[in-house]
């Protein structure tokens, strides 16, 4: 359904909280994406690297923000632009919360700031998006 334009301009956008990342989820994502880098799926290998353990695929975390943006847009908006910057690693056990804030806009176009935060409130991905009202 999407969040109506009036709501986006005048009210806080509800956040999206994802369940904790699991190692099984990382293996499944590797299968879906074709990215079988051992740092994502091989716990024994990853323990012996400078990272000291497996990390989530960056695109998995970006996908959470994309899912959130799709939920915000719903049937009301089209996504005109979506950009992100990876800020920090996500590990198994992390819980990701997606938040958005309206930067500016009118009843036709809305600019959003997006963030994905871990359970420590650290920004793991930051970004922005522009939504256009569907005609």
C-alpha cells in the first residue's frame, strides 16, 4: 500500500527491524547471489583472517534497505534513485534496523536519507533515495 505522501512529509517513517543475521542465511545468500567468497560462508577459514570471523555480504545488507524502501514506496511511489555507501561490516548475530528521514520534498517528489543500523546503533550502511508519486 505504501505510506501516503502527506505522512512522509509530516511524520516519522516507521522503521524496519530485521531478524538477527544467521550463518545459514549467509550460505543461502551465497547460493542466491553466486558469491561464495569464503569470508562469508566458511567459519573456520574466516576465524583465521584479520576479520576474525565471517561477515555478511554487503549486498545482503543493501537488500534490507531496498526492501525497506519498497515498503515505504508501496503503490504510491516509484523509486527514481537509490544510492548507498557501505560503512561497517555486518556479522552473524547482528540485528539490522532500517530507518528513513525525509530530507525535503513536495507532493510529487520526496528525498529520503536512509540508514541501516546494527544493534549497537552503529551505521552499517547509509544512503539516500528519491521517490516520485506514481501517475
